[in-house]
C-alpha cells in the first residue's frame, strides 16, 4: 500500500479548474519532485497535501487514512514556502526550533533536534546568527513537510517537496 496517495483529484480556485483527475502514489522512503512549467499546478498540489485548500473532488489518502477533510492543524504536515518564511527577529536556532517549541517538546530534546538538523544542512556554527546575516545560498527553497523541524519530518516519514515542498 502506498504511503501517500492522491486519487482522482480535481481542484482549483473558485470555478477555475487547475488540476483535473490527478492521480499519484508515493511509497514510503520515496523522495518525489513535481516538475512542470510555471503555473501548471505544482504549488496547488502541495497546498492540497498540506491542507491549505480542499479539492473539488477526489481523495487524499495518507497511511491508509482519508485526510481529504482533515483540517490543516490536525494533519501534522508542514509547508516551507518558496519565498523564505523565516522570522527575521529570531536566530537560526530559534527559527528551526520554532515548530518544536510550539509542540512543547522538552528543552533538551529541542536543542538536540535543532543541532542535528543544522548539522544535516551544514549550518552548524550559524545557530546564533539572524537570517539576514546568512551568506548566499543559506536559505531554504520552497518546501512543505511535517510541521516541525526537518529532523522531526524525517522521523515521521512525511515529506513533500516542490520548489514549494510538502
Ligand atoms: N490563490 C489563487 N487564486 C487564483 N488562482 C490561483 C491562485 N494560486 C494559483 N492560481 C493559479 O493556478 C494555476 C496554478 O498555479 P500554481 O499551482 O501556483 O503553479 P506552479 O506552482 O506549478 O507554478 C496558475 O494558473 C495560477 O495563476
Ligand atoms: Mg509554485
């Protein structure tokens, strides 16, 4: 059984249909990129997965459960937008820690997960800098995934990515 499945999704904005009968499956452990010309519906697809919008018809199944009508805050998916969604007044550490703090994880666990994540993306040593102090190329592209740090995302096994990623 696929981990994530879009079944006959038709979706768009108002009455304007952007996705028509979209079907795809993602197996556990697969890393999937949506490629296509600008305006073809990549972000629209990721927004559906994360729960920012609902399809006109079709189903979104995750781990065997029908998530089509599950609200965003109950999905435990996150979304990293194409334009940086960093808090400019917070350090790199606090930006990465934000989702974990919202989940009220223990302080020590937050510290460990944040430092593990910064190591993974080669940003150890930058944790006390602010976003505007980063060098070139030290920002995220668009990504949507589980609503937490990247480390927690990996642990939960949920990750969808576009130049926005889910
Ligand atoms: N909020 C919106 N309201 C109305 N139309 C939108 C909205 N967002 C995107 N669209 C339209 O939906 C289509 C698909 O957009 P999008 O999913 O952002 O494409 P992509 O990410 O593949 O570049 C485009 O024609 C775009 O103009
Ligand atoms: Mg897009």
